[in-house]
C-alpha cells in the first residue's frame, strides 16, 4: 500500500524540476535530429540503427525447393493409396532439404516414410499437392519490406539481411559523446593513488552504457578543479563532439563550478532535478549542442546517464530509448520517502515460496557498492511518502529474469563467509546465485517467518539459558518446520587500531572520554551480545561515546576504525585481520544458518549444502582466522 501526500497539489522544490519535466524542457531547447547517415558493411551493422527502409532485392526461396529430405513425386499419382491398397511409383526423384524440385513434381514424401518394392517407391497413403514443398517467396518476396527505418539491428536482423544478399546498409551516424572527468581527488586507473581520494570510475560505466545505446565515446584525461582549464576543454570538445559531459563538478560543494562554466559560454537550462540520487544534475547547451554536468557519485551519475543521455542518444538515432524490463514484486521492507523528491531505490531480488521478493539496498548516492550489487530499482513517485512492507512494487530489472530465477536469498546477520559462499556457488554452479542482505539476526528470523528469504544467519545469545540461537528460533519461528545448519564458532571481541594506541584493555575502557566507539545496529547478534556483556560489568550505554553510531556489517565497523573515524568497535576477528587491526577477544559465539524445511529440496539450496560440506570450502573459511568449524558432514 502507498501513502500519498494530501493537499491541492505539488510544488516543485525550490530551484529544481521533476525528472520528466527537466528532460522535456532540455530537449525542447535543443531541437535534436539525426546527424546524417552512412553506409556500413553488414558485419559491422549490429547495434546500429537503420536510416532508410530496407527492401528485399531477391525472393527467398527463388525457386520451388524441398522442405525436407525425401522423394519428389507427382501427387496425382498417389490418389487412393492405402496400406491395404498401396501404390508403387517409378517416377520419383531423391531430394535433400533446400534442393530445387523440378516443375513436373509437386510434392515430397518424407524419407522416413519411404518404402521400396525393388526400385519402385511404395506409397501407403495419398500425398497432397504442395506437401513438404517450399514455394518461391515463402520467406520473402522481391520488393518486400525487410526492415523499416530507425530499426535497431541485432542478430535476427543481420541474419535476415544476409539471407537476402544485402551486404551493406544505411544507418544513422553515431553521436560522438565526450566525457571530461574533473577533480583534484581523482586518480586514473592503474596509477598509484598518491594522496588522491579515489580512482575515476564513472568513465568506464559511461562507456559501457553509451556504446550499448548506440553512441561513440571519447574519454578526456582527468582535469583539475580549475575553472579556466575546464572551460578551455569544454570549448575544444564541443567543436568535435555532439554531446559533452563534465563529470563530478556538479554538486553543491564550494569547488563545483560546472554551471558557471556552461553559463560562461552557453546556457544552463536545468540546474538540479527533484530526484534522489541525481539531484545535482545540470543540463545545458553550448553553441547549440547539449552539455551535461554529471554528479560525481556513481549512483547519481548512472541516474543522469540512464534517464537523460539514453533518451538523447535515442533522439539522435530517431528510435526509442532503451528501457529495462519490469516485474511486479513483494516489498520486504517499507520505504519512507522525502517530500517532493522522486526516489530511486536499488534492490536485490529473489523468488521465495513462489513469490518474487525485492529487498532494498542502502540508499545513499555515495554507496558505490549498492549499484554493483543491485538487481534492479524501484521508482518512488514524488507524491508518495511511504510504501508499506508487503506492498506490490514494480522493479526495473538490471538482470535477465532467467538469471534471477536461480537465486537463493539470504537475509540475516552479516558474516565474511557469506561472500565466500557467493563466490563458490557462482564458480561451481553457474545457474545459481547466493544473494545476501544484512539486517541482523532478529531481522533474518522475521524474514524467514514472512517467507521473504530462503536462508538466514543468526548468532543470538540468550541471557536466561546462556545458550545460543535455539531460544530465539523457538520464540520467533513457533509453528514453523525449521532446519538449523550448524556452521561455525566465531571469536567476538574489540577491534582497535594497530598497536592499540589508546591502550584499550576491555569493555571498562569504553567509559573513557577519549574513546570513540562505533556500534552495530539494533537487532544484530553483536549488539545483543555487547549489551549483555555491558550489563554484566555494570556499564550503561549512556556512558559510551558513540554507542548510538551504527554500522550494519563487521567490515563496516572495522573500516571506521581503520580510517581513524572511531577508536574501537565490537566485531569478529576475521574482520579485524582483513583491515589490519588489533583484536581483544571477549567471547566465542555460535553462528548458525537457519532455513525452513520447505526450501531444502530446492536445487540451489542443495548446491549450498554441497559447498558447505566440501573440504576446500572449510579450508578456505578457516584460513580467514577466528573461526572454528561446527558443521558435521
């Protein structure tokens, strides 16, 4: 169910336009048309768009041919043939599929039906005229339309044109698109970062997308945050290209000046859109040609490319924009939206108990990995403020449905071994995927209960029984037919910076004013264990600076500490080892996998079990450190 805003209408956010309005305004100012046509060889025509209709220059087949291997004959000579009263013919001719059939014959008997009486062909049934014959023009006739104008050429089209003897085709010229990455903080791939903050990656995404849509890409060298240098590059490239995209310099930071650069020599048409991610997008024109200021965050950059560059290229080629397939799905977690902003929510998907389930990923524009992990996205309209859990939503798919069919969907507590499982299943069982979403142990049990996941991972300590997992399974999965897969024992403890510069020895040090802590989210097994240990030592959460600062994975906590943004956090030894942190062990816990028995016969579930039972996986898992094997083969 969707909850919409009340009132008499919607007002645009100050200074920004809705996405569709922004696109229409921009295109209306540009008056885009094809850039001319060119003739290309058929072998190079895949992905191109026809500029003229293509008509058949021959008929296919050009003469009467056999449709099957068999024997050409005269149908009139077979009239009255039955098994009781067979007819024998001495006037026939062997023919193969596609071979010409002489005019005097008008039918072909299948080779498999042929019987012989000496040299004579024996018929047990009448053969109708035209049987197994292909007549001239059956595929297409000379002068028939094969491909219309503005048709994108794929494998089907090139086969058809080749069969008709056409070796060259007229197509629209590709628009040339230059991307200028800007930023003092960016390093080119292959270079040492040397104090830079990040590798420039948007050009690789842009090239893959634009070439698929039908454009030609030119990647400019990375430019510094310098107004005059960027302006000079824009003026140079706008003369040689049909679209110039300036990357990174379009958010609202002090050094972002793309709008000023465009205004200096052209016109800014749109400065910001009512869409998140993607809000800082700039649309303009210089010397009558389109110019885009693309946000630096990859997710925001993708929004600009898919929703604005894609239709622009389509306009140059006089064809429709490329669109992703869509499917209706069940939403596993509610979405609360921002007033007046259209939101694009990345999701992972799987089919659970016969129902397609969409699991939302982190929503920030700066979350680079969420785009790479996403199976698709949900568009939340500007007038919708909430989509409740369990609602039916439309998902735009990045992946083929056939790939998604083989998904085993995991929702639960994070562990590094989940990544190993995902790798092993792809390596050993290419038809299947292991997709994980990390919501904590309790969230995982609720997902199983609601049939939103096939599998969960939990490590929940019960203070009353001083045991792991079973009390929580009995409480939250009452009445369910549950299967528990014993997995591993893990070392939980405090992760601190290398050398432990703050001299942290245990939980009591978390009270210190000079210590900044980073926590795991509510409902996670690590958070539940920490709260238990704090109570045992008489430590109140209010005494801990940073207790309410949360991360959703062990690696997220470790990274905060390794980057100097926290002094200490609780997590597993394997995460500390990967990040080069010191580790103070506190507790050995049980991490189990939980499922419902209705899923254990799924082929992808059997594949997971086969991986877990393999000696090579056990060896790989234990090599990470901090684990003991609990699974019994």
